């Protein structure tokens, strides 16, 4: 059923400017349309809040505030925001239109991905989130539905609809928003949403790309949330035997239940992902995982909605209060988890009045005196605790590395919030200010805000020519830049594995967190000799003498070459760098086929019969008056000839 035809917005002109052409997708909070900007004559995506939510002033305010936050991001892997406005009951965002599909579509169609493909998708996701994190924003709703893959192969992160500032609690009522399968434990327990909740969600997405399935499953939202809180994400190699250990370690770091065990933000996880990739062989990167399990019935879409927050108590029965919206799958909608009001653990039922004994009156008076004395003593202790014992002094952490500063503050029992700002003097990643300041008094469980340096506001791209690629990436990160895509080409001047040039070029000035692509040397170009038909050992020695690594295919094939010699080589010709691999396939010798009798047959029938057996056929005709009947054949019937060889047939003449 075509729901687009029933959508009242399709065909309408919104806000006198945007002509709605078709509905693209619908989520728990908004519907996305393809539209035409009639002023600028360009196609864009229009995200329109559901009218039922648009009547809620708090939702509308957040929608507008978040639009302004995302519009500040300028990154090639973030879907851009062009405009925001209202038209009657419709509140909308005008965004960049990306023709293509979502990562969910890819996973639904292809199941688990090869590690190379999974990392190729993960890295631009992390680059986009890294830009958001360094701008002080947290996405909070990372999932495959929000990763767009354009027809040109570009990967973009969309739907920053739940974005918040770093370290912000979800709201004053204690609700947490997101999608059940990708919520971090701290989001479920207390609504905390710093950069590490996005890191956790990316770890879940990576697991899903590698295995084709989510790490935590269950029949209800409550079961999934309980597993997030109490079960570690299993190594993906349990589902994909033989998967590289570096990928297990990467998933484990990203999905640590204790947020302190995860990389601090997406930039740190991006660095870890690239280090893991560098440690993998070509075979490990291209390993094909088994087919993922079948998608459960339904459309499989992870929707964004609101979950009730009754799940703070860990035991599974305590999760039973979570209910999905009517008609919706509780696993696919973000619920608002409301913190229940405080109440006693045990409630006493009213019973009959206690019987009064003969000493009830005096005993009650004595107990009242004792209680008064204890109240005075307790009150004195309370005053001491509030005025003195509850406070501590902020330790000195200025110019300290962020991780060490956080550890120092937490050792004092203090909470930590991190914000970032530019500094021309304080080294990137080091503390440039605290609030409260050093030595100021603060409650023993209070929060200290660390302002961490992002380095200078403008960074000069260093000259990395001739630098080994690992050192080059480290230098870029130290300067506040992001190592980008790596391309390889031959070079007679630069050693293999070292940088030839960068893009942007050395000396260019860029903002921090700009991606810098590296062109890395494959070494000098060497011509690959043709060893087809050579003896196995001779062929291998010839290639090794030229500087290549030789690998033999697991299985031999039939070919015109003699048995035991080289039938095929890959690459067959062209150039490779020194130390690169040439694969040789050995010959089983010719595939001998018994030749049938075709004399006396029609020439077309004879050609078809011989051709079906793999022979090439040559027809010789008499000079005068040729007929269509075969008179003789070059190989006698019953004899064997190599498959692929030529059999000559001669036709009869009229004379």
C-alpha cells in the first residue's frame, strides 16, 4: 500500500517555499520528505515534527535549539541543516538530501560485512561524531538507520534530533531518550549523556556490522535494557569464527559497561579503529563472515520514541513496568524512563492498636528524653557534616593531561564535566581552567568543570613527507588534526610505507579536527615478469629474485600448460611494489576429452557436438560444390585430445 499517496503534506507548498514531493521515512518523532526549494531550485530533505508533538512547547523549543546546534557543524560526514521554520501546526527542518540508502538497508540486504567494509563505514561515522563531540555536542541516537550511504559512496551521519551538550542530563524529570538496542548503561541508570554514550552506540553498530546481529536481544525492551546493564557485549569472533582479535578488542573497548573504560570520545575511538586496521592483514580485512541470521518479521526499523524510566533497579522484575506505545514494538521505540518517586522499601500494613502495659506511660516519657538527647547530638553532627565534613578543596589540575586530571578529581570523590575551548598557549588535551578554581571549597560529591584545550584555533598542516605512516598519524593527532583516508602509489624517492604528500598540503592552515588525507609510498614500481608455463620452482625463484613475495593457490587447474608448471599468475602483468605478492596457480595438465564420431553428420550438428565438449572447430570445404556433410575429421573417433584444442572437419564435395 502506497502510504505516500495518503500523506496530506505530499504535493503541498510548505511555508510558501518548500514543495513536498514524496515521503522518504517516518520515525517516532518526525517524518522526512524529499522536497524542492522553489527559491534556490534545489532538492533537499524536509524533516517535519509529528503534529502530536508539535503542540508540546518543550519539544518544539528543543527541536529549534538542536537545529541551531547542528547547523554550527560543518563536516563532510554530517548531513547539513539549511533552514528551520514553522507553517501552522508543522515544525520543520530543511536539510541536505542524500540520494542512497541507510546502513540498516545494507545490513538487511547483505547481512554481516567484511571487516574492511565495516571499518570503511565506521571511520567516517566517527569522524562526524568527533566533530560534534569537539563542538560540545552528543548525538545520543546512533544506530544504522541514522547512517546514510550515498550513491557516490559517501557516508553521512543524520538525525541529530536528540543532540545534547556534552555531559548534560536528559532533562529535569529524569527521562532518557534514544533507541533501546544502542543505549549505554549510564543512560539507562541515571540519564547521563556525555560523549561516551555515542562511543558505546558505535561499538554496538560495529558489532552489528561484523556479525549481522545486535549483541543484546530480547522479546521485550525490558530484557534488552537489563542485558545492557548486566552483560558485557560478547566478542564478535564468537559469532564469526576466525575474526581478528584486534576487532574483538575494539568492540570490547567501545562497549565497556563502565564508561571510564571506553575511549573518551569519537576522535579517540577513531584513532583506536585506525590502529586496529593497521594491525590487520589483507586476508583478515577481506575475511567473509557467515550469513547473518534472518531478520525478524516486521520492517526491522529501529524507531526513535520515548521509554518510561522504571528500569533503574537492576533485577529483571523491576523492568516489567516498561510498556511500548500502543501498537508499537517496545524494542524499536525510545521510551521515556521516568524515575519513580522515592518511597520506603517496606510498607507496614495497619494492624490493631498495641496493648498498653502497666509501664507504658513512664517508658514512653523515658524514650522521649533519650530521643531528644540523640536529636541534639545528631543535630550537632549534622551541622559539622554540612559546614565542614561535606566539603573538600579542588585539587590543582591546571596544565595536567585530561585523563590524569579526571582521575585526580575522581580520587577525591568529585564528579567531572568536560568542556573544550581553543588556547594558543595550553597544549591540546591539557586542562586550561577549572570551575570551581584550584583550592576553592566544593561539596564532597560536587562537580568540577574542566576546560580542556583544543589547541590553537588555526592549525598549520605539518610537512610529513618521508615520515612513516604511523608516525605521521600520531603527529597529526598531536597537532589537533584528524588522520584521513590513506592512498598508496609508487615512488622511486620515498621509502615504502612513508608519506609522499598530504591533502591539504603541508603549510596549509586549517581548523582543528580537519581530516588530512595521506598519500603513502608503495616503494619503487617493479615490472612483474610472465612466468606462465615455467616450472614451479623456477617461476618462484624468478619472482623472488625480482623482489616479490610468492604465494601458490590452494588448487591447481587444467590448462594447456604441462602438469606441474604455472598455469596462471595474478597479476598477470603490470607493476607491483617490492615485497608485494604474486599468486601462482599450477597446472594439472590438459583436460583430455574423448573425440566423438562426426563423419557423415551435418556440419552444423558436428560443430555443435564438438563445441559442447570444449573443442575449437575448423571447417575445410572443397573448392567446387561443397556439401553440408562431414567427410572426415582430423582426430579419429575414440581418441583423446586436449580440451580447448582444435579439431578440423572436412566437408564432402559434389564430384
